[in-house]
C-alpha cells in the first residue's frame, strides 16, 4: 500500500513540476519578448535624442548669435546714451 501511495505521489509531483515547467517557459518567453521590445524602444529613443540634440544645438547657436548682436547693440546704445548731454 505504501508503495502505491509513493508511486501515485511521485506521478502527481512529476505532473505538477511538468506543468510548472511549461508555465515557467511561457513566462520566460514573455520576458524575452519584453526585453527585445524594450531594447528596440531604447534604440529609437536614443536616435530621437541625438536628432533633438543636434537641432537644439543649432537653435542655441542661433540664439547665442542673436544675443551677441543684441548685446553689442545694447553696449553701443549705452555708450551713446552716456555721451549725450542733458
């Protein structure tokens, strides 16, 4: 009787572990797909950031040039205003 119970317990354990193994494999596949999608999304974000950085750099350069011209004009205005007599 003990042998029969032991055999039945062993068969049930094997069945449970086999089912758990299949579920673990499916969960692993889902995680693998998610990792792949995350990698692809990260590559897209990096590319977009590089393009954005280039555009931002160009914009800042333009702003700096405009600021430089405005500062020069302001400086000239200050000189002229200082030289004027009341």
